[in-house]
């Protein structure tokens, strides 16, 4: 082999060496590097999220304490909750001298992804303004996990002293089979 052929062979071997290293870099090192960088960025994002939670923990302390104080202690079924809600609505309407024109149970809002479910009821009543306000005040009670979520008020046709009122009232409850202390822990 002549000197020229030896030099060409060395140049060829060096070129093959660099090409093989470049291919090895692309096939092995670069994907691992990208995976490590993505894990690092995910860990940094999680760290920032946890730091934010720690920094804002005192902002939610009052809400957590309120929930621990007023959360229903026992689980219930949709039917039990709807029955109790209907009885309460009717009893309070009679107590405040309101005439029930129409009532209808609404489909309950149930989702396995939610800890609280909601029983719903639509009712239309007629009566004097003061009785209506007392009735609404009794029904809308966040401490009892109950809220009036829709309301339409109109004066009664032919008698301006009386009011027609249509509402949707919802009762939040812990469904049977839910783990006790769900969101408060």
C-alpha cells in the first residue's frame, strides 16, 4: 500500500468514526437527553405548583374549616335527599302562607368524578311578598348545603299585592359509597 492509499484509508476511517458517532448520538444519546429534559421540566412545573399551594394555603384555610364544620356527616341516596328537600320546600311554603302552583323534581346531578351530588327541585308558588322572602331565606342555606340556583319573580296578574315565584332549589349531599372525609382530608 502506498503512502497516498494509507492517508486515504486513515481519512476514510476518521470519516467513518465521525459518522458512526453522529449516528450513535442521534439514536441513543439525543432521545435520552430529550426525555431527561422533559422529566426535568415536568418536575419543575410540579415544584412550582406545590410552592404555589404552600404559599396560598392560608387563603383556603377558612374554606377548609367551613367545610369541616358544615359538611354533611352521613351519606344519603338521591331519593332520600329529594324527599327531604321536597318536604322542606312544601312545609316552609305552608308556614309562610304560600300557595304551591306547581312542583317538579329535576334530574339530580350525579357524576362519579364529583364528591358531592345534587338533588334538584323546581317549584312555583304564589303569595305575599314578605312570606316569599322568608321562604326564600329559609331555602337558601349554604350552611345546610342548599341553594336557590334559579329564580323568576313576577307580579300576579290581576292582584298586584301577590307575587308568582318560580325557583330551582338544589341540595348538595354525599352519595352512599363515598369515602368519608373526601375533600376535607
